[in-house]
């Protein structure tokens, strides 16, 4: 059986990119409950809408998070937009998610993970995705590149998989949500490609809530991403993300919750960029 540490530390990046499994942790048991997404009917109770944002972030934005496994500090993670650059004559954002286990966790399971996405600045879709994972004794890396002439994704090993057109990857899907209008009690949805599969990513917009973190107190909108066709979120716990209830849509807390506890990612420091 896979060690608990392995499941937990690998889950911390999954939380950040909003596109992988939620992993179990040793929660305190006092986490707030949310309505069961299985009983959530998008659109049936829309109360108002957080308007779309024209500029939720700028190049240079860096968000640093503490990763908690129950009450234990397990590591540090970052969401960053280091720069804008060019790809196939298009201007793109370079999006980065990275995570490191701390010295305590690294004694028995060392983790260093980096994920990058080149995201079209105007049309907002993924041109290129790369990940590099060092987890315990396991090292892996992979990439995929969008080929618009043939509407397919080409992976590092040469395999190709058809896509319906421009799609989001595991990291860009989160940044797209920061631009979208968010109807409270409703949903947003878009095409998503990861791990050689394309599906519809649906993001439920659950409610408003105030959150206090070391970086400050924030009015937030709580969202819950899931795949409409099941897939990577099917029967594997839940991921909830608290975004600021303003034009920044900045993530301030993320939590995966399953029957036996939770893993939390909490904002510690903000650099807004220029």
C-alpha cells in the first residue's frame, strides 16, 4: 500500500492546480460543511453573480502557501505568473505551480514538484504544459503541446490525442476561472485535457464566506471543481477553493476533504506584480 505521506505530499500540488485527486489527511474534525455537490443543482438557486474580471492578475504575481496535513505543516507551495512571453507568434502567460515538502516530511518522503503552462494571453487556452515530479525515489516528467492545425495534443513521447479545439490544462483551468463571471449558486464549464483524456470541467459556485489567513482577512466565493464525466474527481473526495470576492479572484485557501480528514493549503504571502 502507498504510504500516507506519499498520498498527502503529492496531493498538495493537485490542490493547487485544481485538476487532480484530493488526498486524505488527518483533519481536526471541525472543518465547515458544504452542501453535497451530488445534490447541488446548478442554476436553480442563482442569487447574484460576481462579474467577469478583465485583469485578475499581472505578470509578477506570486502567492505563497502553507500546506497543512491536519495540524502538521507538511510543506510550502507557490502559484506564480513570472512573465509574459511568446509561443508560436502568440503572446502567452507563463503560469507556474511548485511545491516542496519541508525538512520534517522530507526525512521519509521528499517532494519537489514543478508544473508550468504557457497560456494564450488573448484567447485563453493552453499551448504547452510541462510537469516535473520528484516524489520519494520516483522521478518523472512529461509535457504536452497543442497543435492547432490538426486539433490534437502531442506528448513528450510522441503520442497524440485529438481535442475538440483549444482546451485548458490542469493549471490553466484554474487561471481561467479567475477571469470568468461566477454565478453564486450556479456553475461555469469548459473543455479540459489532462493525462491523455479530454472531458468537461465543471466548476460549481457554492456560496460566499469570509476567511482569515496569515495574509489577511478576505471576503471569498467558494468554488468546487469536478469533472462532469467523473474521471479524476470521481469518488475521490472533494476539492474546495476560496477565491477573493473581488476582481482579483485570488485563491486564499484550498481544502480537500474526505471521510477521514483534510489537507489544507493556506495563503501566507502575496506579491501582486506590476
